[in-house]
């Protein structure tokens, strides 16, 4: 009897050897892999109704690079989770990928086991959200929605609203907002937020506390998105040196210091914080 497929994966990479090797390795692990040597045929696949559970996307490709493929996917309403696989290790690329809607960014030099763990985190999250949505539907009522002041989170489809207006958050950004807003007035550490994004115990950035810069970049983007519909938004408060909290929006002055990289978190082992 054939073992069931774990998930269906699209691998988009112009490196023939890497694409063949990784697809075979993923196949051995129980994944069904569809490969594309450029971004254009991958986009055509989705345009024709094709679907997968995760897209593994290279950055540097001819004609249409990975970040443009991702932007076109999101512009067309294709919300499939994307993991960038690239040789580009500079933080600026990771931030651009996450800002564009990718869920993760993995260097090609990392081991297969790391990639498999990241994929499993995404797949488990999708299954968990689907299961919770089904439970909420059976229970009835408003359990599929979380409200706190002017904030509404629709848990069944990961949509966020502020004062009735849609906030265009990525799935990762939505989960960060959910984490803080379901624990209002409680301090949430940099590490806890980072673990939510990358999985517990993952290490990245400059030095032992380098992950803080990554978290600050997420928070900065989330604040900017809320302020695009409400310039006075100030509910995400900074606890310098520790993390953040979802407050009542009464301490806006405390936010600018963190966004500008001021205070004790301005530099992490000599690296710019944001």
C-alpha cells in the first residue's frame, strides 16, 4: 500500500542540479514535488488553477526573480505559503522577503533537516487553524472572531480589522498580532515573538541577541500597516530591552524610540537594529 503524501510542494529554481537533488530528497521524505525552472511557468501553473501546500522559491532567476514572483502571486490573490531558498544571506533580503508576504527565508547552505522542520511548522499551523475553524463552526457563536477594543481578528481566515477597516497583514504578522492581543497588557518577549515566527530555539542574526532586529522589523511593519488606516494607532507598546505588549494606545511616545532604534537596543553586536 502506497504511503500517503505529506503535502504537495512547488519548487521554483533555475539551478537544474539543485532543483533535481532537492526534489528527490523531498520525495524520499514523502512530499509530492512539482518543479519549475523559472518564475513564469510557476505563475502560469497557478493561473490555470494549480494548487500546492507550500512554494519553495529561489530569489535570483532569469527575467523574473523570486521577489517579483511572490508579489505577483499575492497581487493575484494566491495566498499559498512561500519559503525563500537562496544563497543570499544579507538581512536586507530576508526582510524584503518577509515584507513581501513570505513566511520564511532559508539559506541553501542549511541542512535538509532544517528545511523539513520549517515546512512542518507551516503545515502544522495550517492544519491547526483548519481544525480550530471546524471546532468553532460546530460550537457556533462568535468563537471564530477575537475582539479587543477597535481590533477584530477573524480567526477562520486570518483577517485583521481596525475600526472596521481591513489591515493587510501576512499570516505571520497576523499571528504576532493575535499573540499580543490575546494577552492584553501582558509583556511578550522578543524571543517568544521570534519563536512564533521561526520555531522554538532557532538562532539567527548578529550575536546571541541578533534575533531582536528581526522581531523589530516585523513590529515596525505591523505598526505601519495599522497607521495606514489610523495615524493615531499606538496599541503596540515597547518594553525596552524585553519585548512588546498590546496596550491601550495611551503611550505613543514610547513607540518612536524603538522604531528609530534608540535606547539600549540601538545596536546588536555592532549591527544596525533595523
